[in-house]
């Protein structure tokens, strides 16, 4: 028998592995381990998120951010008044109740953007 | 739920299942394990792993394959890809447990021929024939012809010189050729061992 022919036959024999009787339970065990790993990963990400949220919230409170936001609101109000003096005929900023609303809307958009980014990161993981 | 693989997965090609698995669909990957688990476990047993050890290594290999599924580009078969992962994983295990040292020897004694005994009706019994090979020959032949590694890749994985691997393969092939040839030594070996 030619050498190459025998080697091909050997490859075929290796490829023709018999189906084992416990193929189903084996696959179930692997799937279970996959699911366990996935759940663990989700819990870890969730726990990390909660911890990060708690730390972030505590930092916000500790740094008097709300006081600063009010100050920023006042500044925005002053800025709006200045702009309305410069462009008295244009009412493009009149849609906002006051400068404080602008700050809160911007904050809300930032939070939504962060949430979107976090979701993408979790999906990538 | 176990055993309740959706029909849509059962009808898909391996490459399509890999695409689903790459998006995190674990049941699609479960279908791949269902299809190819026996082949991977069989290869590990042929490499010389005990039944429970082969199952452990195969499980780890499939989990690794799931983690790295994005690397599988559909060049070659999924089964071949996982077999290579499993073979390398088994070798790492042998290295960790310091069971690879003996494979460097060129003059390794074979296992007793009596282990060939098996189903008397089987005309061609690769598993039985492999048992007549020495551990190093068996490992090298299985890696090259079962897992599809080149001699160089096998040498690298085994941390052996290329020439040593080639001579293990050559000797192993000679023995297998004698055993698996029609009317060859399989029957003779069995007769010789009662």
C-alpha cells in the first residue's frame, strides 16, 4: 500500500470517531458550565456597577455638586440674559424656562450617554 | 434547558452555529458540542488519556473554544479546530503533571501487545491498533493524523526536537500499517494472545 494512501486512510479512520453513548449528557454538562460562567460574569459586572454607582453618588454628595449646579444655573441665566441683549429679536433660547433647566437637560443627556456606553461595554464583555 | 435544543439550531450548519455562538448564544454552541463532543473525546482517548481525563480536557477545550469562537474563521472544520485546542490542552496537562518527560526517549518500550484484545469481530480496529504503540508514538501519530497538527507544530507543542517527533511518527505508522493491513497483524496479534 502506498504510503500516502495509508496516511489518508489513517486520517479517515481518526475522523470517523464513533458516537459515544453519553454524547448528550456531555453536551449538557458543557452547556451548564457555560451558563454558570455567564451568570457569574453578569453578577460580577452587576456588583461592580452597583459599587461604582455607590462610590460615584457618595462622591457627588461629598463634593457639594448640587450647590455647584445651582451656581452653574445662575451663571447660565446670566449668560442667557447677555445673549438675549445681543440678539434681542431672536428667541431661540426662550424655549428653556431658565438656565437651570439647560444644565439639568445636559446632565440627563450625559447620564443617558453613559448608560449607553456602559451597555455597549457589557455587551462586548 | 438541557436536551431542548431548538430545532432551528439542529438544522444549521456548523459555521452558522459558530456565528450565533459568537454573539453569546450558548445553546448554539451546545449544539456544536452535541455534534462534535464524541470526536474530541475520542481523539483524547486515542492520544492516551483515561476516560474521565479525556472528558475533563474535552470540556475545558470546548469552554476555551467558546471564549475564542471569534477567532474561528471557518477555514477548516470546527471539529478540527476544537481538536487542535483539545490536543494542546491535553499536552499542557501532561507537562504540568510532568508526564511528558518520558516521551523524549527514542527507544521507548511499547505497551504489552496483549492490550490489543477487543471486539473479535472488528476487522479494522484503530483504537486497538493504537494501543500497540508506545505512548510517545501514539501521542505523536494522534496529534498529526487525528488533530491535524504538522510535525513541526507537534514538536513545538511537545517541546521535543522535530527529528524525534518525526521518528516517533514514522515508527508508529509502520506498526499501524502492519496492524491495519488487510489480513495483517491485528488478527495475528489476537490469535497470538489467545
